[in-house]
């Protein structure tokens, strides 16, 4: 019974898995949350509507939240929401802002374009921050309908809602319209689990 | 060989099987393929009656299956190993209290049961138990526990065969 | 990554060759471990030789650890690996029968072949018995079938069945194996009345055991899924692409495709199912953000060379979808700037720009929009869908190519 080969084998086996792990940990400090989890978190958090924003801003007791302005510096200087902190979209990952972001929860994002706020939200969730929300609409509309004078009719405004009755404008082939969910399972051979023959 | 080293190497072979072919090792499946082919070619009328032999009649000879080739490798590998370790030679191993004849009878019975059981268990100790444990499959681990559990439960009654 | 053959990284024709090579390794190790001897194998049940348990558990634990780490590091796709199905009563029956077979015969199928090859006559007889057993199963297959195919539970994992985490189960399995090794060694020494000096001189297995425990301990504290890997697009690159607009495709380009029945881009609807069923752009496929990482779409993203354009009502869901897909390392993905709202506003609502403008570009844009409006209002989209059904460049028929003989 000689153990040298076993010891050597075990060490190599250990090294093969641990070294890439360490290497990955040292080099790739890209994301703190896996892609799958980000998608899941997005569906859970999402937006903060104008009414909720009103309540939040008018209630003096709530603390710790952060209103984040992700527009460029020069636009921020022209006018911004009261108490908003400016971290331009391109600087989201810079070290100097990390402390501010880390100590705040929830983080509430706005910008000129809703899609940019959402991009910032996805980015921050991927960096491991929790409770990241987006104020729908751009700065002007937030200013007009949520801050300066609250318009209840616009409370649930969101650019990502359907604004038109689409089928009225663009008539589709009735066959296509009736066909339920084409495409989803239409790829042959690309099922979720590919059967692997095996066993004995 | 040091059993832990042997186990480690076997584990690496198993891992390689998963990495290359996406499946574990197995032995009884090859036996089934061999039997299906034999029966199918010797008595096609008989084979046609049972769905068990359906594989023989589907395109792609079962003789060209992965497991049959694995078995061919096992034969080559173990012969090689036996040759270099000087263990080749005809021999019947038996417990001290039984004759070789008795041993062969029980060996036949054991083989019969194993062949039957491996069909129900969808694999033998290597196909179901070992590979199943490596992928943490419930079926594999269950089969493994039942095989060894039964073995220990009935070991006492068959002790004369071995000790 | 692995498994190579199901992924199509190695020619499937070579699968049988690798089977042969693996078999040689398998047979060699089994024989070297002493598995060609029935007395040695049966020893596990009587305490005089636990070599079966040692080899078996070491192999199982090694392969399991390897698979766990390879799966974590993204080297192997566990979804493509054969997981033994669980047919509860069939497995129990088979296990009991095999338990008896083991005690009586002293071999298991794999080891019997090994024994027979090097000349063990009992092993050869065992193999004959085994064929008889399989033949009996085949003969009474119609009677056995309800049991054989009944109580199917799918392909569950043991940790799911027990309701604990994978890492904990693996850790406990390793600990149980190590304790069993030490314990059976003690029993074996007592049964065989091994000399105390021999026991003392036995080499220590401390280092491998410690390394194994360390590996499992580390695995215990790893997150369930690796937060990021090298194949993913770095976040700075994502930010850059959004910032300089490379992530976007203008609504004009999409309108152009729809109007001219082109099939140059794949339109992907990221809205919810209800919205999709009510209306979608001609030829669009449905894929909410949560579905993008699903395996069934992976081949599509990797192999369909056309640009893939996400759209939603506005740009939000499409943005989430785009960021997910781009981060996952899928090339050639874009999102439609402004979404359906912007597109319809431009097409149908907004006042048409001046088609007689002096600026050439403005004039052609205006004409383009005017023609498109007429086209769609007259039901052109319907014709477009009829003539131009979405044709996905499907991956090969099956990822696992059945091995069919060529002779």
C-alpha cells in the first residue's frame, strides 16, 4: 500500500478545481449577482409609481433611501429633484460612488429616459445592490406630474404600457392572430432537456 | 493496488465518461444488448412476440451500442491488468466449507438473479448504483442502498458459502 | 463545454471509440482493485474484506465532487447528462433481487466479466446465469411490464427528494464515506485479527481525506450559481453599448423589414403572454425576459446568425431582455428604440413630415413613412405574415445524435 500516488492524485484533483475558482475570484469582479437572479429580482422590484413617490417624499420619517439621478453632470446641474444624488449612467461602477450606493436602501432611479433608468437598475442589481426601483417617465414628466403638482390621473404613468390599440392599426393575418404562441416550442431539437440515452 | 487509489482512478474514469459521453459506466446493459442480438438472430419468430426485443428490430444494431463497446474495453483492460499482475489462469474460487461444484451452482443462481434484478433496477452496481451516486440521482442511490441492504440482511443465512 | 459528444464538440462517430478507451480504463482499474475475486467481493458482507466499499465509495465521491465543481465552474452542462430515472417499485424490486444475487453469486455484472477474462470459472458461470436471468426477464416481459414501467417519479435528484440543499447532501455523503472507511477498517482488522504492527505501518490517508473535506467545505459556501463567469460580457462594456447607442435598432429599420417582407432580423416580443397573443409584430417570436436564459433558446441565440431585436411596449422590458442576453454573451442582439409605442406613434399618429422638403434625407424619410402608413393601413402586414412566416434557423434536429451503424 503506497500512498504517494494517491496523495499526488488528490492534490492534482484539488488543484484543478480550486485554482480556477481562485483565479476567477481574483480576476473577474464583474458581477455580484448571477444573470438568472437579476432577471428574477427585476420581476419582483420594478417601478415606484408617482403616488408611492409622493408618500415617500412627504413622509419625513422614512430615511435611508436614495434618489439617484443617472443623467450626465451638466444636465443634472440645470435642474434636478430635491435631494437627488448624481451618478451618471457611465459612472455607475466607479469606486467613488460605491459607499453612497451601499448605505442606501431603497435606491430610486430616474433619468431623462425611462429605458436608461431601467438599464441602470439592471446594472445595479447585477452589482449586488438590493431594493432598486425606477421612477417611470423622464425628469420633465416626473417634475411636472409628481413633484410640482401631483396629478392623480397620471399616478400610474409608465412608458412601458401599451399606448395604442395596436391591432386596430396593423391588421394581421387572422390565422396568425389566432395561432396561440407560435415560435415558443417550434424549434425542433431545442427542448429544455435533451434526452441522453444511457443506463444499462 | 491501494483500494483508495483504485477508487480514485475509477472515479476519474467515471468522470471522464460523463465529460466525454455524458453518461456513466455500466455493464449489465451490454449483456442485455448481447442477449437481444443473439435471441433476435437465432429465433426471430420468438423475439418478435415480445416488446423486450423490439430494440433488435429497430434500425441501428444493438451490438454497436456504447455499452457493448465499453464492455469490449473492459475485457481488453482487465486481461491486460491480469497479465501484467500475473493473475491469469483457470480457477474456481470458493469458500472453505463448500466444494467447487456447489460454488458453481450458486454462482449460476446468483448470476441469474443479478441479470433479472439489473433489468428491474435499470442498471447494476455500476450503471445504477455507482453512476447514480455520482450524479446524485434518487433512483441510483435508492437501488444502491437496497442492494447492499438486502445483502447485509441475508448475509447471515448464506455465510457457509463464504466463511 | 462538456459533455463533449452531446454538445457536438466531438464527432459522434468517435463515441464508440471513446467507449472502448473508457472500458479499458474501467476494466483495468477493476482488475487491479482485486474485483476479479468473488471471495474478496463477498468479504464486504462478512467483514473480512471491505475493498468493495472502499473502491466503490471513493469512486462515487470522486466523480460526484468532480461533477459538482465542473458544473459550478461552468465546464459541464448537467442538463445534458444522463440522470438515472426513478421507477420506485421497480428499483426496490431490482435492488432486492440484486442483493440476493450478490450474496449467492459473489459478483456483480461488471466484475464478473473482469473475473471471467482472467480465467475465473465461477465468473464465467455467473455470466451464463446472468444471460439466463435477462432472458427470463425478456420472456415474462409482458407480465413484468406494469411493475417495470410503473411508479415513475421522473429523474429526481436525491437532495430534492430529501428536501435539503445539494451542497449539504454532498458534504454529508463525503463525511459518511470517510467515517465508513475508518469504521470498516476497524472491523476488518478485528475480524482478520490483524497484527498491531501492520496497522501502525499502514500509510496515512490523512492528506486526501483532508483535501476532500476542504473541497466539500468550500463547495458548501459557494453561492448556488456562480455570479459571473468569463464568458459573460463585462458590465463596463454593457454600459458603453447603451451609452453610445450600439444596443439600439431604430424603429425605421424594423418598419422597413416589415414592409419589404425581409427576414433579415428576428423580432422578439418580450411582453407578457396575453399582450403577445392579442397583438404582435408580423413574424415576431415570444420570449419574456425570464425565458431568455432557458436552454431551449440557447441554440437559437448561438446559431441563428441574424440580428435579434427585442421589443416591448416601451423600451423597458426589451432593455431588461437585451441586458440579460448581452450579458450572457449572446452576440448580435439589439433592442428596438422606443418600442411599439414609438413605432406606432410615428407610423400612424404623428403628422407626416413634409415630403417635398429640400433636404434629400428628410424627403426620403418622409416618403418612406408615408408609404409605410398606407401599406399597413391597407392591411399589408397581414400579407406580410402570410407570405413570410417566421423561419427560425433551427439548430440541428437533435443535439444527441443517435449512433447508427454504417455497415
